[in-house]
C-alpha cells in the first residue's frame, strides 16, 4: 500500500498534490464531448495515499455516454492526454443508481470514498494545472 504523500514531496512535484490531481480530472471531464457529465475520483487519490506512479481513477457519469460498451471505452480513452494518469470508467446516471440500489461493492466503494469533480474549461485547467518547469 502506498503511503500518504508528505507535504515536502508534493511541493517538489505538483503531480503529488491532491489539488493538482483533482484539477487534472476536471480538465479531462472538460475535454469529453458530453453535454452533461460529472465525475467521482476514487482509489488511492481519493484516499490521499498515492505516489508518483499512481493513476487517478475516475468514474465518469453521464447519460450522453454511448450505449455500446466498446464505443464508451473508446470515447473515454480517446480523450486522455499524453500524461495518461487518468483511468476512467463510464456509467450512465441510471447505471450508477441501479448499482447503488443493488449494493454493488464497487459502486458502494466509490460512493463512500469518491471525491466529486465538475468539468472545467480545458484552457483554464491547462493554465492552472501545468507543472512548473524545472521542478
């Protein structure tokens, strides 16, 4: 299990900052061609127990996702950027609520530890979340 990141470490590498990770998730949501979308960051980032090599697990919830799972996976994968630390899973609102009502262990985990993120304009996110050069 990865240990929580000490403050001194994330100051040297902003990618170890929770705020930076959540900002990257917001930026990713902003790149998706979906009219309505929201997200929940879960996993090690939500638990604040992530390291440099950790990905950012993100449940994308939108009724605008394609019905066909291969197309849904393709859409979510096509909008990851070169850093690739975002690891998205996509469900519709109905799928999310159905899984919660059924007590699905994965849905319950995300509901318990998830950190809600909303989309932002990609241009704003790019300016705010870029790692400083030379760090």
